[in-house]
C-alpha cells in the first residue's frame, strides 16, 4: 500500500502548509479547467495526479472509441444534457472544440460507449473541482 | 480506433470512476481506498448481475 502511505504523507505535508495562497473561486475554476489542478494548488499532489490521470484517460479513451463530443444545442433534452456533461471536461472540452475532436456521427457500438466515457469524464471533473473547492473552504480535510 | 469488448469497457469505466469517487467522497486515506474498492466492486458485480438478468429475460 505504498500509494496509501504517499497520500498520508501528502496530507501531513498539507496540514503543515502555510497560509492559503489561492481563493476558493480560483481553485474551483482551475480544477474545472485542468483535472486535478485545484488539488495540486493546495499541495494535494498525489490526489491531483490520480484525478488527472483518471479523468484525462477516460476522456482520451472516449475519443479513441470515436465517441462524440456534444456541441451547444437546443435540440433533444438528452443532447442538451450531454453538452452540459461534456462542458465539465473544462480544458479538454475547449481543446476538442479547437481541434475538432469527436465531431462525427456515432456509427459503431463502441462509439456509443466512447460518448458516455466523455460525458462521465466531464461529470467526474465537476465532482473533482467541487472537492478541491471544499478542501479550500475547509468543508473537507 | 479503439474497440474494447463490453467487459473491458466496464472495467475501464469502473476503474476511473472509482478512483475519483474514492478521492472525492472520503476524507481519510484508508477510507478513500476502501470506498474506491467498494465502488469498483459494485460497478463490476452490478454489471454482471444486470447481464444475467437480461439473459434470463431473453430466454
């Protein structure tokens, strides 16, 4: 359980840390923009790395399965919710918009899995960013 | 193009989602690990159970 020990050490380092440098809003925004950055800025670097790897890998696997990235839309309710979920990917969503990733029609079953992977990666990133905010305001240790 | 099987997709999904759930839903390190493992088990076993239910409905 070396990871467990590393996280415990990280928590000990964090508890001895000096004054908080960043405001809660900045932490929330950073955590949304880059998965795990909100934790990293508070010295929770093991958690940050694990969150970054998990969310980014999920997004990348979704794209590798030729999943679809939802564009802003006012059509079907599920499409709109899909867009809201994708928006949670933050910087990854912006990159996909800039480079045109995931803008194709779903034709195979794995592409449908991929679309779900991308949406869930966004939702997990929302949770991660809110967790970083909770750490900053002291709602969580 | 990456084309995993259904089960591989489930395992990957469960792994990444469980890591995030473990870190974000618990405060203590050991509790995080335990909760992550618990979520992973529920994802995988739940999927297997649902698969059998669907198989039974079909037959």
